[in-house]
């Protein structure tokens, strides 16, 4: 059995790698430092000190201010706004020359989001207009900036001239396009003319219909794409080794992606490497720390979009909220290791001081040094790692647009929590990349409330299950087409074994599931007849041949207690249903079990989901371990050689609240792999740790923060 698994594993990983791609420096694991300079930082800028720091911390690429809002070079264009603190010095020339002498790549940060009033008055026709014809002003900035749209002269003709000047004068290695998103609706002459030419009508206004706005968003998506294409093309004129990337955000914030027209799908198409803004917490009034395993999830997702592009998380030693003081150090280190565990690179962004040790708060200046060294020392092994997978999560951008960020992110985060805590090896498949060939990479496909599904994808998934595929789906999956139009019936009704009764019930309080059938899908629940239910539940009817595992019970109001019982305990409507379809099998949940696994986290949800996965996987699970849920385990295939793998363990065993205060080491971890081990070498681990292996089993006697092993299979 292990030999069969190993062969399948090799076929899967090799099918993901594209051959014949020229190697460029930006395809390797990235080790980036960004200094977002304030104007006064230029006054005493010492390039030698910067280079010395970068060498000490193993950073190989610098991202530094070029200009746009404030120019950090001697800009000769008419709209120049040269930083007064540089005087006659050409600071960018000094930085580029000094870094290049030290074999450090230099990428210039440009920002075309807006200009001050004085510059706006030079060319008011270069900028965006609101519905009443007034200039669109960004009021979240100080000073307020006058914004240009995607079609504007400022973001196009002017931006091209600006970038060309930088690339010619300073021999830069690339451009970083900051604040690329335009968040408003523009009614400038260019936009009105183009929309009328494309759609044959006026740009919608606030009172316009949803359909009119959907048409506008599709048009705006094209504008955004052309903007990125123009900027990339401008950079690439100076060589294929020159790199272009721009600022994109959270994989869960689909609403913003829809409204701005720029998404992670855009990044896959136009960027030379994947960088995603991924600070521990966003810059918001109410600070909320992101899931500690988010970097693992985003790196895996980016790899699924384009395996040959290096994924990078943009974090900050001093974060992005309260930028003048350090981010919690333990969380920051675990954040990096979570990214590295899946094969991600690092981009350390500081917003004050011309390098981190020069910042007002330098406590985290050297925090990431060993993490950067880990990437540097193991560059060949870590280049273009690909996850070894049991399960694929379907990521559906159309579903995110339909459901909204809260429901979309809740479902996705609940599944990721399930996989990370139970050590399932997973990858992603997006609606953009879904093909019959892609589905062959997974033993099980998990569809977390994938409400919007095209007819093509409905038939594709049906065929895959019919031929032996295993499917888990939840809530509204396939109830809408990719445009958000409702279906009267699940597109995958035959696969699920249920029919939709056109009713959604609020089950947020005092609601339960009744166990209907006793089998391995409710293992561990022998002492109860009732299970937790929350959120919302669809009313469905089981089709002939399907098996109802749990059923819906109406709300049992708990007051007064004397009346707290139902008229009957039997269930008329299924929630969890097991069904065979052709040679394959599915488990469908009519409730929001994935989201509830994250928001409420009652053990019943985790138990039902793990039982479902174990039932569908049988004995084909790639990896087994005794590690606790707080230890996250990733197995990757390396392109460095046949039969070469990399295993990572990240320990998050700590205090009960974020940020973490301290870390509890975990001892005597056993990991069983799907192949016989020929050799295993520690490439990062505790100084006093010891690694043993026998046959297909690894034993790690002590895990502190992070552990990484190079493995060669027999």
C-alpha cells in the first residue's frame, strides 16, 4: 500500500510542476527588507549601515521608496515632488549603487494613489471625479490626496514616464506598485466615454440596480487588469529579469477585490512573484490577531494558483497597527515559521527608520535573522516546494462575491482550522484552476459553502465523483451559478443525495441535530442522541438510496425549563447525509458546519468533520502523528531531487490568548510517512533535539518553535 501511495504522490507532484521554465532570481525563496521611508529618514541616510544590517540579517533584496507621493530621487518630470530632506543628493542612486555592490537586489516602491492639492491644480483633468463632477479626495491620508482612477492620465501616461525614468537612471531590479487599488467609482471623461462605448449606457449611480452595478464591476475589472498589464509591460521592457509586483490583500476579502477589480487572481496573471500583505493584525481601531496558521494557508493557496511563482508574506517587525512599536515577538516568529513550513518567503516591512536597527523601537530588528538564514542556507531544497496532499479545498471567488466576506471567510477558516489541528495534508483548487486533471491530485475534495458553481464545474465534479472521487460539501454549495443566479435545486443534488426544499431556517440558538444512523460517521458519539447545531440550516429531503446520518430538530426554547422539550424527537429533515454516486461517495451537511467549527468551535463539529474525512480517506491518509493540535505539520515535495521531501513542524503550544506570552516545548513526537525513509537530516531544530527514523517513522524528541527535516525516500 505504501508503494502505491508513494507512486501516486510522485505523479501528483510532478504533474504540478511546469518544465522548461527559465530560472530567475525572483523564483527563489525571497528574503526581502522594505523600508517605507518618512521624509526625514533621508536626511542622514547611511547606505553602508543599511548594507551592513542587511548582510547581518541575511536579507537579499531591498524595497525602498522611489516616489509618487514624495520622490526620493531627483525627479525631472513636471509633476515631481522631491523630498526636501535629500537636498541635491540623489539618494536613490546612492542606495542602488551601494546595494548592487553588495549583491543586493533593489526594487523601487512607487505610489500613484494620489497627489496633494498643489500638484492636483497643475492637471485637474488627470484625476478621478465623483458622480457630481467633483474631485475624489482620499480623506484617510494626511494631507488629503486627490485620487486618479485606473483610466486616468496620471496612472497611465504619467506613471509609465515615471517608471521608465527610474528603470533607466538607476538600473533597478524591479518595481513594487504600492496602493494600486482604486476603491471608488469614477465619472471622469475617460471613464464615462469608455463605459458608454463598452456597455452603451451611463455609469451607474447609487440608485442603480444590482444588475447595473454587476456590469460596472465587470468593466472595472478589465480596467484594473489593463492597468497592471501596462505597468508590468513597462518594467519588462528593461529585461525579463526585472520584476513587477503590486499590493494585494487578504485571501478572504473578496468584497474589496470585487469592487477594486484587483485580486489574487490578478497577482497570478501579472506579478513575477506572489506577495500578499499579511501582518499579524490589520491597522484598525479594534485590533484582532489573525489565525496563527494563516501564513500556511495563504502560501498553499498562492502555490495552487501558479506553482512556479515564489510566494512571499509581507509582515513587519513593527507591524502595521501602532507602527512605531514592535509587534509581539513570539507571534511574529511563529508567523514566519508558518509561512516557511509551506515554502513561503519573507518580506519584512518597516515604516520608520531607514533600516530596522535605526527605528525608534528596534526591539524586533534582528528577530527574523535565523528565519532568513534558514531560507538562504536551504534555497535549493525549498525552491518551489509543493504540498503533499490528502484533501483539496475549493476556493471560489464567485462564491465569496455572492456570500460576502463574513460567510466566505468563516467557512474557509473553519476548514483550515480542521485541517491544521488534525494534521490533514491539504492544498487548494480555485474555480479558476478547476479541471479534471487538477482533481486527480486529491483523494477528497472539500467544498466549503461553494454556493456559486458554473454548469461546467457542476458536470466536472459529477464526473469526478462518478469515477471514484470523494466529496464533502456544506450548506448552499451549488445552489447558484457562477453569476450568482439562484437555482431551484442543488446543481450537485444527485451527488449529495438530497433535494432542496427552498427554505433556510435560523438555528442560531437552542437547536440540535438528532443522530439517525449509527456508523463510523458518528464514531465517538455513542453516549449521546443529540448533537450541537447553530448558524443556519437548509431544509432538505433525502433522495432514494442516500443515508441520513443526522437530522434537524426545531428550536427547543429553554425557558421556562418545565416546557423545554419538543413535541417529538424524530427528525423530518436531514442535515448530514452520506451518499454513493457511481464509483464515488459524498458527505453533505445542510448546515454551516465549517463556519461553526471556527465561530463556535463546539467539539461536535470537529468530530463530524474528522469522521467524514477518515471515512472517505479510509487508510490512505498521507501522514499520521501523535502531535497535539497545537503543532502544525506540513509535508512537502522538493524539486531538488527525486524522492526528496521536506517536513516542517510549527509549535504554537502557548497561553490561552493572543498575543502569545511564552511557548511550551512538545516532546516525543512521532510522524509516520507514506514511504520508507532512506535518510533524514535536521535543517532547523532545537540545539538539544534528536531525530530518529526507522522504516517510515520519524521520532523527534523535542520541538520548541520550529523543526524542519530533509528526507530522502527509498
